[in-house]
C-alpha cells in the first residue's frame, strides 16, 4: 500500500468523524447537558439570590443599629466626661470656700501673720485632688505657696482678678501660663511639661508645651469688717494626669474600647489613646485641622476622625473658661475596628447560612446528574476503556433508543471503518521492511570502504612517528642554542655591572678626600664651642644649687608654723565641744520650762513663749557648734596634708642638691671629652685614606671578573654554531617525510570520496523510510489500533 492511500484514508476519516462529532454535540448539548445545567442553575440561583438580598438588607440594618448605639454611647460618654470635670470644679469650689472661712488666712493675705506649719497642713490635706494651694493679697501677689516660694504676681487666666474684683467665690477651667508656675515646686513644673510630637502639624512641633490646663477655684479672704484683703486659690493641674480620662473609660459599657482625651490648644495633654504599636499614651500628639476649626468656633465636632493613625467615631466638645473663651477640648471616641468586628460577626453568621443553603440546593441539583450518569456516562466510560486497551472488536450498546442510541450506531460504524484501515496499514508496514533491507546493503558497502581507509591510515601513522622523532632532534638542538644565548646575555649583564661599580668607586674616592678635609675643620670648631658651653653650664648649675638650699631652709620654717596653727585649731575644737554641751543643757532646761508652763495653764502662757524661744536659740547654738566643729575638722585635715607636702618638698630640695653635685661631676667629664675631640680629627683623615686604598683593590678585582665573562661568551658562541648545524640536518630529514605523508593524504582523499557517495545513497533510502514511517505513525495514532497484528 502506498503513502498516498494512507493519507487519503486519514483525511476521509477526519471528515467523517468531524461531521459525526458536530451532530453529536448539537443533539447532546440541547437535549441532555443543557437541560441538566439549566435545572441546576435554576435550583441554586433563585434561592441564593433571595438569601443574598436578605443578607444585604440585614447587614445594612445591623450597621445602622450599631451606628445609632455608637452615637448614643459617645454622647453618654461625653456627658460623663463633662460631669467628672464639673464634679472636680465643685469639689475645688467647696475647698476654697471652706478655706476662706478661716480668719488666719485673711491675716496671711494682709501680711499680719504667716503660720507656715498650719498652712502646710492645709496644703497636705489637698494632696490627691489639688496640686496648687496659694494665698494672694489684694494686688494678686502671692503671700504663701504650698511647696514653693511666694512674692510673684499671678493671674491664673484672669480668675484671681475676677475674684478680687467681684468679691465672690468662682471656679472654672483656666489656662495657667508658664510665668504663673515659675515658683511652684519642682514636681508641679515637671508635670506641666508636654513634649509635642516632632511630626505634628502645630507651631510647637518638636518643642515643649509649658502652659498648663487646670481646674481652679478661688475665694475672697475678708477681714472682720468685710473688706477683701486677698484670695485663696486651689487648682488641679490636668497635664499628664490620666485620672479623668481613665475614669471615663472605666465607666464605659463592658466590651466597648472607649478612648478619652483632654487637649490644650489642640495638643493632647492627657489621654488613654495609645501610640501605634505601643502601650505608651499619645500625650503630645495633636488634633486634626478639621476638628480644631470647629472647636475654635465654639462648636462641637461629631463624626469620623483620624486619631493617632486610627479612624474612630468621635465627639469633640469645647471647654470654656470664665471669660467665655475656648481654652481646651475634651474628646471621646470608639475605634472603627470595633464596629467592623461586631458587623463582621453578623456577616459571618449570615454567610454560613447562605453557604449551607447553597450546599443543600446543589445536592438537590446533583440528583438529576446522577441519573444521567447511570444511563449515559457509565456505558460511554466502558466503551472508552475498551478502546484504550486496543480492542477494536468492541461495540457500544446504548440503554435506550434516544439520542444516545443514535450516537452508539455512529460509533459502531466508525469502528468498522477503523478495522478496514488497519489492514491497509499492514501493507504499508511491509514496504517499510523492504526499504530497511536496502539500507542494510548500503551499510555493508560503507563498512568495506571504512576498512580500506583504516589500512591507509596505518601507513600515515608510521610516517607521522618518524616525523615526530625528527622534530624531537630539532627541538633538542634549538634548546642548546637557547641556553647558549642565555649564557651570552648573562655575561653581558655582568660586564655592565662591573663597569658601573668601577665608575662609582672612583667617584667615591674623590668625594672622600674632599670630605676628610671639611670634617677635620668642623671637628676643631665643634670642640671649641663645646668647651665654652660646658663652662657656662657649670656657672649656672652653681647658682641653682644655692637657690635649692634656700628653698629647703624656708620649708623647715613653714612646717613649724603650720604645726603651731594645728595646735591652735585643736584648742578651738575643745571650746566648741564645751559650747555644744551648754546648748544641750539649755535645750533640756527650755523643755522643762515648757512643761511647767503647760502645767500652769493660762498664767504660764507667756513663760512658755519665752521657753520656746530659748529652746530655739539652744538648737541654733547646737547646730552652729556642730558646723564649727566640722570646719575645724576639715582645717586640721588640711593642716596635716600641708605639713606632709612641705616635708616632701624639703626632701625633694635635698635630692636636688645631690643631683646638682652629680651634674657638676658630669660637666667635668664633658670638659675632658672636648679636649679629646681634636685628636679624633686626625683619626678621621687617616681612616678616609685607608678606605680609598680598599676601594682601589675592589676595582682591580672587578676588572678581572670582566675578563672571565668575556671568555665564557666566546665558548658559548662556539657551542651555538655546532647546534645550528645539527638542527639543519634534522630539518632536511623532516622535509622528506612530509612528501610521503602528502601522497598518503591523496589516496585517503580518493577513498573518502567513495564513502561520501555511499552515504548519500544511504540518506536517500533513509528519507523514503522516514516518509513511510511518518504516514504509518500518523495513521496508527489516529485510529488507535495497537492490538491489530501486521500481516
């Protein structure tokens, strides 16, 4: 069977199968697959759409309800925030009013009396709910400040002036300037300072806020006739005090992450908002510009706001002082992620219900598919498995006479045509066998030609061996020439070196003679200068030794004087001890007098005052004597150190005298050495002459070496000539061998031409075989007849 017949069979089969496949798709797509898909989609889509619509409606309703509850919670939290501030103000108002009823405070304001102990006890009673307690006179100047110093004029945001002018108790949030706090105690000043964030959009970014927000109350202090003599002021600093904001958070509903803040000029001075990825409170961060615009207008802000890199639902309210000015702003907020969690939980539950419903509907839609699987898919799968196994004798039996039955008839007809085509493929296989035999014959001819080429190649190998031997001889000769040339080069280099050495030595002889004369004159002059310098040094050293002796004598007298000063200081110490004992006894007597005065009652009150003053004087005397004793102890210690230092100075002076004596002895030795310097000049000249003689001998030796190198160069040249003659003979022999190799190459070229021709015929046969095999492979792959035997 020819290749054209196989191609015709393949094309005819493709046309028939393509038409059958299109008919099958058209019938099956409309009648079975489409119906199953449509039923499943209708069964799943309609309920799913209803569930999704219901879920969307419920999500919107739940979201609106969550937002309403959040707004209600925030409004209640802001009311709690403001009520806590108002409660603090009322407590401060009560404290100020109670203090104003104390006549002693009015006397302090008027300057008549200052009982600091009583006032300190009052200040201590305020610890915990007030940081500042002070009394001012009718001009606003402080007469008393708890924990700090008095005397400065204060305003407290106009509160002090208002109370003094109106003559009634007032309470209000106030902005306290840094000037009003300069004489407060250190802990209050430290509490006020707020470090403003460097990246804040504020004029104080990167610096410090030193003003304070305070809840303050002030009450007028009156005399017996009703005149206002001053005022008492109590205030609670809110900077860095989280008490109020934490109380607002504590009162929030369980589970609600409520945050609260109080800001001064937009800067958070107290808050329970945390910095991002930290537990640190976000004090020093600022409100957004949109919020501050509403607050400065005296309006509240309610809505969504970015709070320290987190979006929150918030309420901001203005905080107004007694002058009607907005000075601060409290805030409450709930993070949006809290609402997302609540709504997300509802969405999760709704989604789970939808998924369960869809799964149930899918199960209902799968049942028709299972029926179709039983009636159609399984028979088709069995038929496909038989075809995969190569069983072309199988047939497809349909369970019914519908579209599937028609498909079965078409498939059975197709299988019959495949069996006929397989027989034709067997004929094509026989053609392939004949072509393979022709290829084997051509291969035998190729082997014979290859053997002839191998025989010729052996002759060429022998000639190549002889060529290699001749080449080795040439290489040896050339190696000898190379070594001889190297010997000549080294000899020339040694000659150049010896000549350079001779030239250098001659020049050095000339310079040595000139330098010898100059060195002799310089040595003589140096010896004279050395003698003069040594004599001057001896005179200076004698004067130095005399000064050191006088220093040692003065040190002895100073030690005696300082020791006498120490004895007088010890006498003073004994006197202070006696004074301290007298002060102690006086203190005991004053205490006994106070006890007796207390027993005497009203009549002994005056005596008690005197006893108290005596006791105070005794205490002051005791303290003074203790301080004097400490000073004397310090003085004695310094005296002892001074004596030790002077004694060390005396010892050092004595050592200086001894060192000076040794130095004079060294100078005498130097004088002797300078006299010997002149003698050294003659030795230098004689040494130079001897060195010149040595250099002359070296020149003679170098010239002898030059003569020896010249002889070596002559011998190396003779060896080079002999090696060149041997190399010439080897080259001639190599030329003869190369001619024989050329003849061998010509014969090999002829034999290789025959090999090429045989290979061309072999390639033609292989091409025909490839065409037939390709057609056969395509046909078998198309029909799938693996199990049909070739005939």
